C-alpha cells in the first residue's frame, strides 16, 4: 500500500471511502428506485403508476404512497406501503429478478363501472398478468420461491349512481 499510511490509517481511509460510497448510493439510488419501480410496475400490470417515496435498506425497498390507475380509466389501486425484500447487491446485478418477497399494506381497490374505459383497462391488466396467454392458462408460481402478502385490503365498486359494494379485509 502507500508508504505514508500506517495500517490503522489505511483502515480509517477505507472506512471513510466505503461510508461515502454507501451514502452516495442512498442519495443517488432512492430517486432512481422510485422511477424504476414505477416503470416496472406499470409495464408488468399495464397501468400508470405514481410513487410518493422510496426508502432503500440493506434488506430491500419500501415504496410509500403507491397509486396505480388503469390506462383507460375505471380502475384505481392505492397502496400505503409495499415492501420488496431483496439484497441491494442482487438488485444491482439481477434487477427485479432478485426480489424474494413482496408485501403490501393498506390496499384500496376502486372499480368504477360507469367509466367507459374500464373494460379496456381490465383487458390490458389481464393480458399483462397472464403474459399474453389465454385467460384459462395456469400460471405456475410454486417454483419461483417468492412469497406475496396483502394486509388491509379494501375493495369498492361504484357506478354512476354512487357506491354499490364496499368490502374490508378481503382475502
């Protein structure tokens, strides 16, 4: 190593450089995580997505204030918090494939039957979820090793006259 650095000073310099890189990752990565998560969710489900904020941690990413809207209208999903469990190093190299578990809390689904674009939004959502296969195709998630959880799910169905159905703690 450099002659003027003792072993102790070398460790101090290495710790300073490592902490500076970690802080830089958090400052640089949080806005990019929000944008990338919006893009991935939107592409995966065929919806428009807005995310208020993202928090990075060594165990994954927390997305707060997520709102998804059907691109043709009639469908709105609001989620208080989504936690995607993954290693940040894995996320850098494998992207969204590094996600091991996803949990969502405070999910509110509103379906507006009076909106003319609802049918198109549902068709696009179904085609994205099934990956372009027929509606009767079975999607095998057993081998993926991923876990999914939803807490506090509320479903509301409305039409031109107002609310039709409201269900809480739906499973």
